[in-house]
């Protein structure tokens, strides 16, 4: 989230960050956004609330700003099908693995346990299937023999901060879109994600 805000402040930026939302009032990103001058607040998920009702509440707040794109960054709540459909083609996420490998949680640990030679991050369009939407761009890092989950995560995050603003920029420049269950860049379908 910080990388997206920082990139939006460049003179040549193709986008501006309208607001930051979290489902947790104690999320560090809310304070960071406010310190950067971006409106930020929490919409807590209340016990007994359905995913659908929460998605509607979240969408109502997002739609007040009429965004062209919604970018998830560390939002760990599974979104309702209605929410995903409402933002179809303009909802993106960054995931800390080389999708389709390691959807879900604990990706760094899983890469280490599998003794993978490389790991990384993927920006993708969000669909109802968790971490299975059309992939846009990936960045890879080597996995070292002495890596821990923390050391590997630290290298992946550097790449996340590089590729997420790039994908958002492409979208806001009109170069990137989601259509026919694929990501398209500059009018060409991406059979494989761009490798950064």
C-alpha cells in the first residue's frame, strides 16, 4: 500500500490513491496512509455479519470515490462473490508467490519446504476463485540454502513494491484490462504473466 501511495506522488504518475480501507482498526496501513495525507479508515467485520452484507458495506464506501481500480494490499478477508462481480475487471491483488503455485497462506514457508529454487510475487486480477484470477506480472527471487521465512519474505516484498505500482499504472494508462478470463496488455492477451 505504501509503495502504491509513493508511486502515485511522482510527477509522471498515472493514478492517485483516493482512500485506504481496512477491516481492522489497528491496521498499520491506516496510520501510514493518514501520515501520507490519504483518507483512511476501518470498516470492521462484525461477528454475525454475512460476507455478502460486509461486501455491500465495503462497496458502498468504495463507490463514494468512484474509483477506476480497486487494489487489494494485505486485505486478508475473503471477499463475497457479489463484491468481486461488482468490481469485475477493475479489482487487482498482489500475492506472495509465483502463481499458480501456492495460493492461500504461508507461501514463503511452503516454498522453503518444497526446496524451490525460486520464489516471488504475482499481481493478478481478482475473481471468485482465490488467487486464480488472470495473472498480470510476476517478479522472481532466488531461494538461498540458508533462507528463513523472514529472509525470503523480505526479498519478495522488495519485488512486490516494484511490480504492483507498475501494474496499477498500466491499468490507469488504459494499457491493461481483463477480458475473456485473461489479462490483456497493449491489446495482446497475456498467456503468461509479464516477467519483471
